[in-house]
C-alpha cells in the first residue's frame, strides 16, 4: 500500500504537485519487486518507489517533463545514502518517480531505520521552485 507522507513547501508551491508517496512504506531491506509499468528507464526491478504525484498531467515529454525534480535520501544523521537523482516522468504522465534499491553509495543495503527523502524541484516555464520531504521506513529482515 502507498503511504501518504508529510510534504513541506519551503518555497513557492508548484501548482501541479499534488502529493508525495513512498511505497511500500515501511519495507524490508532490499524492497519488493516493482511492476514494469511502474518503473522508468534505469530503475532497478526491486526497491522502494518514490514518487511526486502531479495534480494534472505533466506538460512536456518523458525526456523533458514540464518540471525537474530531484530526490536525495538521507540517513538519520544526515548522510546522503541515495541521490541527488533526477526523477523521471511515468509512462502515464501522472507522476515523477524513481525506484531506490535500498542500497547506499557503496552498494550495501542500508540498515533498518528511518530515512528522509528530500525533494527539490523547479517548474520549467516559470522557474518556480519547490521543496518537500517524506519519511521512509526500512525494517531489517532476518
């Protein structure tokens, strides 16, 4: 199931950002198999889907969406474990998304705990900026 998460607008909100979702949340180390229709180019087949849901269909194309949004995942003490990675437009045009495979920059699975996904975005036509965040729960599997 999708987990609705807290979204903070630190800058001017982008009018087409509706929500931020992380699924599954919490998840076991290594994530789950993500269906191919929910992955975008370059995403691993298993992991945690991180998405910014758009209020309306995004303008632009898959290669050049109407907004640019990056995601960075931090551990509890502020170390970067994933990112800064540009999110890509879903095939249906309703979300910008990435799959995080639950690994740190060294390629090891992260430990169980709470992680923070931080989003930074810019709308291409108006140069409006946006920031948001979501918590990600990782549970250690035995």
